[in-house]
C-alpha cells in the first residue's frame, strides 16, 4: 500500500546537459510511484539550455523543483544542494544522461524500507554501441563491486539511500573532483550502512561517446582516484602497487597496438585518460599514486 512506502526525492544534478536531459526526464515522467515523491533538478553552473529544458518539464510532475547552485562546483556540490532542499525520507540520485527502467522508483523505495543504502543494476546494452561497451569492464550488473582494490561502492548514477544516513555522514565531499560516489559509499559503510544490491531495479547507463569525451571523463576519474586515496589511505586504501602499475601500462601499450581496429580509439582514450589523470592527480595533490 502507498502509505507503507517512503516519501521520495529524486535528485538530478547536471551541468551543460541539454543533449540528454530531456530523454532522462521523459523516463522519470513515465514512472508510476504510488507514494509521495518529488523531482529536483539542480543546475550546477550550466552555460547551455539545460535549465530551460528542465523547466519545460515542470508540468509533467506533481512536485517539481529547479534549483540553481549559487556557487557552482564539482558534482558533489550540486548533489548536496539538492539534498539540502529535498523533502523525502529517502533519496534517489540520477545522472542527466541515463534512463530508468519500469518501476525503478518503486523497486528502490521498497528496498529502502529494509536497507538504508542501495544500488540498482546497470544495463549498458540499450544506450551504447558494442565498441563503447568493450572499452571497459562492466560494473554493478550482478553485485555491488569493489573499486581501487579496496571496498565495495555504489555507482552514483544508480544510488539511493535513506535521508538519515546521508545526513549522518555529512553528505558528499565537495572537495572531490570525481569518485565522490565511492567516497560516500565507503563512509556510509564505515558508519554501519553497507550497500545492498537491488537487481530488479535497472538503470540504463550511457557511456560518453567520442574519443575526446571519453578521454576527458577518464582523466577526471584518474585525478579523482588520487584525491580518494589521499582521503582514505589512513582507513586502509592502498597505493597502487608496482605490479598493478606495470600491468596498467602493458594494457595501454596493447591498446596503442590495436588502435586501427574498430573501437580502438575509445579503448586507448579510456586507458590513456585514466593513467594521465593519475599522474596529474599525483602532482596536484602531492601524493604519488601511479
């Protein structure tokens, strides 16, 4: 019954998302959640038509808010801004370029009655051509996967939690350029809220397309990994070993050799981006993490 379900706040934090936001909002508008829920779109410093597109969907939702971040920053700032304005007892976080499957809100809401922190299943088939799907190993399809050789973490695009644990750990770390989903997952687990996998709830995950877009994203991931290590090394996260580093560069060399093949460009951009990002992060944060 609807009165047994938690109230929900669905938060989408975005920046310059005009090419994909409308499709994402259509998938959210198609949900049929019997309990009270709201949609919050947070514009974290867009310079394109993101806000105008979001505003055009206001009448599609009974409870809708479009927020502007006063002092835009990394993605965690937008997420925290949405969280500060959220009225729901439970929070579902979405990215502005993905699609959610049937009953996504309902399935996560039911899970959140029993578990305080959950992750949905990621599908990469619907929105990505084969060459993009092959560029990296898929995650969060059968379980909550571990990252950086450390602990399990929920991918931020398919993350949901009860409000109280999120507030207890202080929300997202706004100093992290990326990898904030890993960080909050590990802090929630340390506070007694490990993640639970909800296989029935499916999010259709969109990879970046194009060599430059893939490189830029992976570069950011690599730089964020160093910031993550600096934050969590005292808790047990280990520096990448020499054997891991060597294996990584061997993969990079193999990607260079396979460049002429179909999908070779995005595979190389993936590996080159994350390696150069780690080097950049090592310099920026004065913390060696190759």
